[in-house]
C-alpha cells in the first residue's frame, strides 16, 4: 500500500511541478528546459521500472501481462529519445537534431502498433466480447475525433513542406494513438467498472494526453515550421506519463493485493 501511495503522490507532484514550469516558460523561453526535461526523464525512467516489474509480477495468462511487456519495450526506446531531449535541454539548443528525435519516437509508436492486436486476441481468447453499450459510447466519439484529426492534422501535414521524416512520424503517431485509445475505451466501457478497470482507465487517459500533444505539436510545426527546445505542448506528455504511473500503481495494487 505504501508503494502504491508513493507512486501516485510522486506522479502528481512531478506533473504539477512541470505544469508550473511550463507556464513560467511562456515568459522565460527555454531557460527552464533543463529542469523540465529532467522531470520528463524521471517520469519515463520510473514508468519503465514499474512496467518491467509488472511484466514479471502479473500472471502469465493475464490480459495485461503482454501489454506491460510492450509498454516496457516502448518506454525503453522512449528513454533514448527523452535522453536526447535532456541533452538538448541542458544545451538549450538542438545538439541532437529534431529529425533524430522524431525518428526515435517513431520507433516508439511502431512498437505500440501491436497493442490493439494483442489486446484484441487476448480479450477474445478470454471469452469476452464488447457490450452494445460500449459501441454506443465509443463509436460516435471515434468518428468525430478521427474526422477532426484528418481535417486538422493529416491533410495539412501532407500538403506541408516539412521534411519526410517529420511527416512520417507525425502521420504514424496520431493514427496509432487513436487506434490504441479507442480500443482501450472499448475495454473501459465494457470492463471498466470498479477497481479492476482503473489501470485501463488511466492507460486511456495516458494515450489521450499523448495524442493531444502530438496533434498540438504538429500544428505548431505547420504554422511556425520549427519547434523550440522546450515546446509547451509537451506538458501533455508529462501529464500522460503521470497517468501511466497511476495506471501502473493501480495494477501493482491489484496484482499484489497491497
């Protein structure tokens, strides 16, 4: 129980601290980049440690075991990208180019691409099916958000003169992210009542936050043609990592009975 509370409290404190610094950065520019990127590094490292722990702790046949394995792989790749951003933050310049960082994050999304497939196979193997209520609750949102993403992000991105690597990365991220998000929403709508649904709920919030960050950052690049070392939209990343840590904390409590 103590570890559960520590994880949740730490996630809240770190995300709250980053929010304050992101707000201040509107006036200070990239001056706070080292501190903010350090918080991001800590959030990702803590999430990686917890996901690896959960992978080995959760029962082999459990629906969530493979998910924590894939999340661990994705976070390990993500840690490389975050480390590059940490270097850039302390240098307050693009010592590691934006293109390299985008390519690293592209591999994160490619690793996560298998999540909906794995979830569906495990879900069906366990004998579950989505409820009619889940379809009614999720599909209208899916249609609206998907159309908005195509019109506001994907079409302008395809017509832009950004480099190919940036275009591919920013195409893949929202598409994969929306696929994961809505599959998780189906799970939450079907299974998400009570304590057992908390990990899926906070995983959904995590993915939603990261998709928002991707969409906002893409639009920033479409308008300005470049990004700052410290991009204020990245607060949504920190928020997503915070939700991920809380999801892991709930999974820890369910798994250990603490």
